[in-house]
């Protein structure tokens, strides 16, 4: 699969915290690594439009999301970024079907068909189950599916395996590899586990030296 261009060249100030990112590269899957508190989640929030950098440019797959010198700052809802946070943030009062199709309802185009996503992540049999009855691995796959069917230009995963044990991690990683290898959606992956980074990433951005 051909790589896509990433431009992450920005400065973010928040109180005493300053984060400078200066990276330009081509990749299909990118890992952000660094010690706790160095700003990995902050980078994802900036890409998704949840935090506004003080200056700079953010471009993903040829789409300019933020550019301070020309006043471009797309609202989060217009950036078409699929974001799976650490807590997965599923709607607990909805079943799996309504969680996943919530993402489809927000899609502005059908780059990734719902049946394809369900088959890829093997969750077709979960669609009528309540979220509260899912295992940790099932919740992760449902959250990824919801993000994918929204038609994202990029998929952001913030330490998606941090709350699962090593055995379950090895069962979930192949699903993320399927997303990387089968769908034409750039992947930005935050992890502190070297084996995950080595297995998934084409390019590594190291924060904090």
C-alpha cells in the first residue's frame, strides 16, 4: 500500500507546558512514542481539532487541518478524523449496532463500507449485544469500527491496548494490522510498548528526546 504525506509542524503552549513538533514524512502507519506526560495524546488532540496549536501546520494525507499563517483551523467535526481514545468512549446506553452505526450516520462519504468493517474486525455477531456485556477486546474492536465507518481521512488510536493483558493484546493486534493493511486509511498509533510499535508502524515520531 502506498504511503501518504504527513506534515506535523506546530507549537502548542498550555500553561507551563510547551510542545514543539517538526516532522514531515510519508508513511501509512505512524507511531508516537515517548515517556508518560511528554505530549503524545496532546498531538492526537491537535490533529483531531480538540486542541489548538499556537502556531504551525497540520496536514494529513494531503488535507490541511490547521495552518496558523493563513488562518486555517477546521472544526473537529469537519476534519474527518476517526479517534479512539484510551477509554474507547462507547455509548453505554446503546447496543453495539447503534454505537457502530452512529459513526456511519456522521459519515460525509462512504470510503469504508459498514459490511467491510464488520467482517474485517469480526464483530458482525456482536451487533445486538449491549456494550456492558462486551469483553475488553470486543469493546476495542467496536470502538475502532465506529471510527472507521465515519469515513475518516486518518484513524488515531491512543494506547488502545494499555488496559488489556499480554495475551489479549496479541489477539487484538492482528485486527489493527488488518485495518492497516486492508483499508486505505492512514493510522496514527500511540503506544509505549516497543513490540507494538515495531509490529505496526512504518514511521516513528519520538517525543521528548
